[in-house]
C-alpha cells in the first residue's frame, strides 16, 4: 500500500535534486521500501536503474551529495540497458517516486501541508496535552511546522528542529511572511539534538519517534528540564487504530484518544520527565 499523498506521475526524478544527504542514504540502500509500498512484485534496483537512465545528472548529484551511496549506485548503473521503452522507464520512475513519496512531499512543503494528517488537524489536540504558556519548547522533526506554529501562539519561544532543508526554508519563509517573532528554525536529528541537558520545558514531536524508541526518548528527555514534558502529538489521519502504541505505554506515557475529522482514531501521548526520583 501507499499513503497516496502524491500522484507520482505528476513528478519526475528531478525531485531527488531537492533531497538531503540523509534521505539519499536511505533511498540508495537496501531499504526494502517495496516490502510495504506498491512494488511488492517489482525489483527495486531494476526500477531504480530504469528510472535513473534518463536522469544522469541525478546520479551525479547523489554521488556527490552522498558519497557513501557510491557502491549502491555502481550496482544500479552496472545494470545494462535492456532496450527499455520510454513507457517502461516512466513506469519505473513513477514506482520509485511513489515508494519514496514521504521524501517527495518533504521537498514540496505546500503539498505536504495538504496531506491527510496535516490538512484538517486542530490545534486543540496539542493544547489539551500540555500547558505551553510562557514555556520554552522544542519541536523535533517539525516538518512544515504544524506543532511549532501552534505552540508559538502560547509559548514564550519555540525551536523548530528539522533535518530537511526544504522544510526549514518553508518555515523560515512563513515566519518572515507572517512576522512570527518567537519561532527559531534549526537543523537537528532526533538521536543527536544540538542542545545542552535540561534546556526545554516541553519537547514535542509528531510522527518522528518510533524507529528507535529507547534512544529517541532518552535523547529528548536529556534536553528536557526536570519536571518538563515529553509530548507526542500526531496529526489527524483516517487510520482507525485500535490501541495506543504499546512501546510508549510500556515506557510510562499517558495517552489521549480522539476521533479525527478524517475519520481516524488518533492517540496522543505525554510523559513528565522526572530526573531526580526519590
Ligand atoms: C511525517 S513528518 C511529520 C512532520 C511534523 N512533525 C508533523 O507532524 O506535522 C516527519 C518529519 O520528521 C523529519 N525527520 C525525519 N527523520 C528524522 C530524524 N531522524 N530526526 C528528526 N526529524 C526527522 C522529517 O524531515 C519530517 O519533517
């Protein structure tokens, strides 16, 4: 299945020219993305070879932006041209772009703002989780700033941390256009956040924690003050979840449940950080 956030046929491999190094590292690896995206019966490397055939400048960009992808690219580019038709190559291009639609939307923030979990989200779901008044807040993996800009309406200052350059620029443009004075945008990766211990009153995120629960929670707790809050506030999609995330529950997160405007069952979470338990 695919989220169908984009119609891949509307995009080309030139989109890759907007991707950051960390995204290219994932894409040009044995990422198994076809196991859960549409190409179940397709060959990822063959599709990539066909997709890149008409875009040698994209291969050049990847080699130079992310030199660690060279071995994977060598393998792809050693696949010999098999009299592929234009139609076949376009089909492979669409399969690759659809499989990596998350990265495609990161490169086109206005499109990202219209995806299911962002477009109809209501800020009240953040406000019911945590008191933000006059607080120093970090949003990890801000995206287009769904949580950061909502928090900024109440908080003293919000740091929007985002590893994708296109999204950082999108948020900076919005701050400038709307004269938002209390949001600062920075680079940052959830496992290695560039802040001192005990810095923030609230560290929040949406759709970021989950690949490495233990390490991600430890790193976000490290930079949260004693008595501060970790908040996980996802967007409002249409998926009807039947239970809260057991990984978060087992680590002591309280959960909140609501039915979203998109028809989904959404769980949000919070946990107070206690550093000096008696
Ligand atoms: C699904 S989007 C969610 C965006 C936003 N938090 C929201 O809920 O509207 C995931 C975001 O996390 C960022 N991201 C991806 N890997 C990350 C990592 N390792 N550390 C921090 N952010 C990451 C992406 O660039 C993207 O903006």
